[in-house]
C-alpha cells in the first residue's frame, strides 16, 4: 500500500511544470505552476465576483459608447448603393467625354434641391454636405491584380511602372450620410434618398438636356430684323436642328418614340422638306421682290457678309496649302514582300497620320467650295439690291410677314417634337440606367446591431481579460511569497 502511494506521488511530481527563475546571484529557483493554479483556486470565490463586476463594467462601457455615438451622430448613418451605367464610365469619363467627378453628388445645388423637395429648412446644406461620404466599390479581381503587381514590384523595382498601367474607375458607389444633430433616423434616411434622386435629376439635366433647341428657337424674332437677315437666322436654326437630329439618328437609327411616333430619321427628312420648300419659297419671294425695310442697311449687311466670307475663304485656303505641302513631302514606308514564285511586290504600309492628312484635305476642299458658293450668292444679292429702284408695297410686306410667321411656328413646333423625342430616347434607352439606386438608403443606428454586438464583445472581453491577468498575477504572487518564506526558514535552520 505504501509503495502505491509513493508511485502516485512520484507521478504527480513528474507531471508538475516548473518555471526556472534566475536571480542576480546566478542562483535559480523553480516556480511550480500547479501551486499557482492551486493558489488561484483558493481565491476563486473572490474572482467570481470580480468577473461579474468586469462583465457589468464592459456592458456599461459599451452602452455609454453607443449612447455617445448616438448623441454625436457619427455612429448613426444611412447608407445606400448607387450604380452608374453609361458609355465612358469604365474609363473615368462622363457622357461628354470629360473627367467624371462623383463629388458632384455633394454639390450645394444637388443638396439644396433635395432639401427643398422634402420641405426641410432647419438643416443647412453645408451640414449635409460634410456628413456625406462616398466610397467607390472596387471588384475583387482588380484588387488582386494590384496586389500581385505590388508583390512583384517589391522583388523587382522595375515592376513599379506596371502599377501605373493598372487603372480601375468604379461604376458603383456606397454613399453614406452620417446623422447630424437634430436629425431623426427617418430624416437621415429620407435626406439621403432625396439627395440621390436630386443627383439623378441633375445628371439628366446636365447630360441629357434637350432644351437647347427651344431656347435657340425662342430667340427668333423676325420683326426686329430685315427680311434677308431673318432668312439667315431661320436657316441657321434649321442647320442646328439638322446637325442635332442627324447625330441622334446615327446614334440610334432604330429608335422610334412612343410619344411622338417619330424616329430621328423621320425628323431629318421633315427638316429637309421644310428647308427645300418652305424656306426656299420665302427666300425666293424676298429676293425676287428685292424686299427690304432699309435698302442701305441691306447693302451694308451684304458687304459685311462678303468680307467675312472672304476672310474665311483665305484662312481655309491657307490651311489647305499647308496640308498639301505636308502631303507632298510625306511618303509612306514601302514594304517589300517576296512571294513563293520568287517575284517581288511592293505595297504601301498603312499610316494613320498620312490618312488623316488626306481626309483633312478632302474636308477643307469641301468647306472651300461651300464658302465660295455662299460668297457668289451674296455678291449676286448685293448687285440685285444695289441696282434695283423698285418700291415695295404694303401687300408684299404683309405676305412676307405671314410667310415668316408660319415658318417660325413650324420650326418651333419641330423643335419641341425633337426635344420630346430625344428626351424619351435619353430616359428610356440611352440613360435609362445611367444613375441607378441599386439599394435605397438603410438606416443603421450607432453602427447597427452587428456593430453594437461587436462593441459589447470587445468591451466585455477586455474587462474580463484584465481580471484574468490580475488573477494569474495574484496566484503567482502568492507562490513567490511562499517560496521566499520557505527560503528564509531554510536559511534560519
């Protein structure tokens, strides 16, 4: 029996874990970890209370932090996801080809429109503006590419140049509005949604604004000008409309408006008819009757046009000469090819610069021909007015006024039809998803439930960890004190 007890004691001794402690006199002492655990166990009742107190302190700290964030407002916010889909955004460009700036969402105009829409007057635009945060969403594959190149660059500095070649422009953004003082949870969410809607409206007004034709059309007032000048103004308006619609037709040849029932091709054809019939009838009537309100003023007007056409023609001819000289001195690099029949063939290598020069020459030649035609027509009109002694009668003025009025109304009506058709094209086709609110604003109080739980776990865990460290240190202190006591007794013997 005695042998069994001695074996168990030996096993316990073998299982003990000791810490070797060196003192300043090169002596060493061993601290028994089992004794430390035993010391801790003897005081476990005290530390149970301390752990309970620590948990309470952690919970209280978490509640105080959450409350403080709630009062300050920095911890509570509304968050939404906005997606942009239009040509050029993948390259960081707006629909006009300029650099895209997402911070326009925070512009005072956008925020002011949002607050006005909600009828909110007690919150300043600047407060909302400074509380908005915009973060671009970068896909995981783009991040991985940058990470790989960064690792390569750390090994070889030459690879740092590759980082500059990797660009990504986000098309999705997370927009957050932090809750400010005096703002309720519902107000924070509503304001963010209103700001996003206001930005979408601003985007459409900026990049899909079709009011330009109506604006220019409303500037027409033939009563203030002589008849020949009015014809030139109406012709300029038709040219603007034709250029505008032709661009839309080339962009969307198959689009047909549900509202107007017109395609852009239909509008182009109608404008050509107005120009070739209505405009031609008005111009011919005025020219055949040498109709003018002030003959001397009309002569001065034609002389001014001749001067401008002459200057424009001189400039175009100078440009054409420069292009032609460049073409004459520029030669494409030949490429010699040896065929399987042992014959040679020389061909010209494609060169974009050379081809652009040729195209520019063709364009300049066309412009020169057009200006020459306009110059000759103006000379003819000037000669006719200068040589005529004809007195115009009131009936001729009345007829010309009626023709001008009808033509002006026709042009204005077509301008409205163009705008309506184009607006439908922008809103339903081209920019239908240009600015899309993928996820409407969601309110998260003091960071949300997940954040509150996380904050609570951290606070409670930290408090418990402190008590645990103190408990271990207390057990160690008791063991060290016992060792010192034994050492003093040994020395005293």
